[in-house]
C-alpha cells in the first residue's frame, strides 16, 4: 500500500532518508530523521540531522527525551564543580526565577547534580553536553508539483536559504511523465536541491534520484542565536523522531492498523481504505470505533489492546533508529544494515 496523501508521502520520505541519506553516498552518514519541525516563521516537512555517532552516544546518556531550551541553558553551562546557579550560569535575558525552575527540572530528570547549601541552590554537571549535530538538512515534500504549488514552494525555499538555519535545503517531489515538471522545478531557487522520488513500489534505498544538488549553506556566518535555535530544533528532532504520528492519531480505533509500503510502515484505516491524515484520524471521525473493552482486558495478547501495542511498536522503532545511528553496523558488502523496519515479530 502506497499512500496518496501528502501526509503519507511525508512518512515515506522520512523512511527513505533514514535508509539512504545522503543521496550521493547512501547510508554513509549516521542520521536522525524527524518531521514537522521548525521555528515560528517556518515549519519543515522533514528534518535530517547528520550526526557524529560517538557524540550521539554521549547525548543518549542524557536520556531519550528532548532537552528543551531552558534545560539546554542549564545543561550546557553547568560547571564541573559545585557552584551557586547564578554564578555558574550566564544571565539568559529573563528573570532568574525561571532559571531556578529549570535547574530543579534538570535535577529531577537526572541530567545534572543539584543540592541546596546554605540556603542556595547549587549545581554541577554530570558529564559535558556533546557537540553531536554536524549538519541540519531541511526537506520540503510536495508529491504533486502543480504550477500554483511551485510558486508557493519557491518562496518558501527562498526563505529557507536566506534564513540559513539549515545547512542544506531540498525539495522532494514524485516522478512524473508530465512534460511540465522540469519547467516547474526550474522555478525553485538554485541553492535548493531537488529529489525526485518513485514510491510506486513502496520505500527502498534506491527510490529517489537527485536532479539538482543543493548549495552548502554551512559557510554562512551564523549568530549565537541561530546556533542556539539549530540546537533546540535538533533536540526536538531527537526526542520526537518521525514515527510519533500516533500521538496525534487514534490507534485505539478498531479500524486503525499499520500497513507496509516497501521498507516502511504507515497508518491505514480499514474503514476508509486509505492512509488517513491526523485531521481525519480523530475522535470526531464518523467512522471512529473505540476498541471493545474486552480487547484490552480479556485474552488479547498485547497488554492494553492493539492500539497500545502499535504505540509501543512505533516507540521501539524510534529507539532502534537511534541505536542503529550510533552503531551503524556494516554488512559484508560495505553497505549499512537497513533491515530494521522490516524485522518480523516487532
């Protein structure tokens, strides 16, 4: 089953990137892939983080959850020895009471050491926060590139290039025999790369072709605010991944299941016989049918019912993707092990 919606196409693009990034050397760089991330001004469909595998392993010592902007201020600047938090941390530009609250949260999560001495809150780091992100890549997904869509995308990609938060900016679109496609692609800014995908047989490592290589935007001199925003975005990508769509859908509906599209698993609604979007797959859907209570209590082989089982499966695959990124085991033919999404019994 290959989805025909933009949402489904986005999931396939994310899985392809997980398998085959970067396009010129498939699978040669460890990556973390996420979706629907960005800033107040711009949200990207797909975000690919090229990472240092050893540094990523050090980042994983801080846990699987995102370290948000307030916690990053604490974790990155925590001293090696005990110190009063107002002496140890640079002034962030907002009241210290918010910093104190972040110190308490960081201590509660176990990412720093915290104590109270002589009426003062002191902290020290447990380990240095690593420089784990090498490059940030933004991909805009548009399977059906019409003339009106091309105009809007050209402006959006131009904004991405000018903002220089990403090191590379790409457009991913579906292959077509229509002669107008090359003309529309030429409307894109020359700094943006172009990927043409063919998911007609689902996702596999060779399902995309580079039509235009992007410019390297990493040479742009970035401000400290830009560098901080990039790291905050990377942390959200690390914590969220791209399989978190179950958070905004209803896997507890009896019509919800996962279906295979090559090396990818995507949501499927048996009632509508399609890959639903998050807007469609909601409690307000006229086809929504909650799992019968007996599925969750009597005899079902998955504790909590099949919906909970789907959530656990997707969470495990997100964790496994991090582990594979760290290990990046090589097969005998020199290509990385790409079988993670296809393993049975998971």
